[in-house]
C-alpha cells in the first residue's frame, strides 16, 4: 500500500488547451489493461525534455533526443508500458521509429515530430505490431480531459495513478498546469523520473524551456530515490501550449517568471514525492534534510548517501533505532575534509547525535517512537556553512524483494 497517497480525483485535473490524450489496451504485455497512450499537441506547442544519463539508454530515449534536436516542432507523444525497448540494439531503434512513423501517418505530421516513450521489462523486444494496431483506438479516444486515464495507462508496478494540477494568475491571466508520472521501482533519477509529463498553457519563450525543464527536474525528480538504480528509460517532458493570454515569459527572474515557477514546481515536486510514497514495498516515507554544508552539492551527496543506504532503509522498515547507520552514511557521503566532531543528527524532534557522538540525553525509546511512524524526517547538520538540501526516500521491505523477484511473472 502506498504511504498516504490517495488516487487523484479526475475532477481536480485541469485540461490544458492544446493537449489531447487518448489511451487503449493494446495487449503489449498483459491483456485487458490500458497500456498505450497518445498525447496530441496543437501546432502552437513547444516541448523540451531531459533524459536518463544511464549509458545503456533505451531506444526511445535515443530517438527522443534525436527528434528534439532536429524537429522544429513536436506534435505528438507516444507512450507504451509493458516493454522498455531497452537493450534491443538497432532493432529496437527501428521499432521505435516505426511506431513514430505509424502515428505520424495517422495524424498527418512528420515522424520527427513524434516523441516515443517506453517502460517495462528491459532486454525484451517491443511488440511493435501490437503498438501500431492500437494507435487508431488511442487516437479516437483523445480528449483534453483524459489526464487521469493517461496516468493509469502509463503505470507498471505503480499501485496508484500519479497526477496533479495547479493554477496561478500571471499578468492578470489565468494559467494552469497538469502533470502525470509513473514510477515505483528502479528509482534513483540522474536527470528526471522514469516517465513524467508536465503541460501548461503558459506562454513561455521556447528558448527558456530547456533550462526550465532541467531546473524543475533538479528541484524535484533529482531528489528522490527508492532503490538506488537509475533507469534506462528515465524521461521528463515539459509542454507549453502558449494558450494563456499573457506576455511570453523569457526569464525566471522576472515577476512573471517567478509566478511561472510557483505554478510548475509544486506539480513536479508532488509527482516526484508520489513516486516515493508509492515505492515498491514501501511502508515509510522519509525526508532527509542536510543543513550546514559549504555548498548545496555536498549537502545533496550526503543526503543521497543516507537515502540510498540499504542498512539505513532496512532499519527504518524494522522500526529499529540502529541510528549509527545514519552517521555511517554521513561519513560515506564523499566529503573528504568532513570533521565528524561537528556533525549533529536529529530524528524528527529527537537529538540523536551531538558533535559526532551519541547525544547524552538520547534514549532509545525516543528513537523507536519516531521510527514507528509512517512519515519521518532525518535532519543532519554538518556545521560547515549555510547550504541546505532535501531528498525523499523510502524504507526497504521484504515486499520490495518479492515484487522484483516476481516482476516478469
């Protein structure tokens, strides 16, 4: 069961003018479940994306990079679940391109204007004929208010669809944003999440979009980990349809730019946090905050060391206040000149470590009281400077092993 993550209410998800979504059951891996999604964009839309840094990037990721680099305008996105089309070589690239060509032919655009996305089992071929056969039904289903259906259709081991919306006023105009994502395992993004799509009707200068999508990823999906594995298929895409009635935004430092950031960031962060709350086998949602660093980078690397440590995560699952594991992870965080005698560690309101050693007033029953909670904050103060960073993670349970042992069955 996810940790405090109810399914989204479809009525709360704003349609974004210029975006239509359609889904169908194409039988890619399992019968009778929606597994194919198309997103059709009006000609006015602009698109930017960030993708996995895993060197074994999947065929659709490679093709997305090519199409974004060479296409003047993206007009459609195509998403399949069940098969990742990763580790499939030249055949995988050819199959991904064939699906782009088939969708392009049906909606009257160039193949380079289609971005393909896949998620599922790695090292298995894409059943391209099933994808192509399902396109007509997905296109016929495309409507502006089908965000919830799309959130369901892109799921794999997720237990809950992940979708959020927000609204703002920019220069007197009402502006909306809606995003969906999927992910529960193989989560340690080194660019973004497994699959995430965020659309807004804001008017954004196309030149700003690549910077904006990278900064959104850095502030959201780059701050989560479930199991420490960066996927071959990680993709995060930002779509701007320019349909709101305000002056185009060309800088995040202007008042309008700050309003835009305030519109988009909450959606990106809630999507990222939803992945953690729905982490495979998770029973705890854990915030790791590292303060007092000389810079943000060293704070983040210490936070990540804590968040991805199997020993820390299993202790949280067992509600076992074996909190020396956290101090050990701090020491493994890669700060070469860290003075351990300056480190403090807190578990929620409990001061566990003071000046690098057990706090004199710490009692194990206080630590256990916090460890039994389903939401916990670990705070570390390095006492080296004024920087601070936060990441979100899960515990590591027996169910995580079972889910991944049975994944292909």
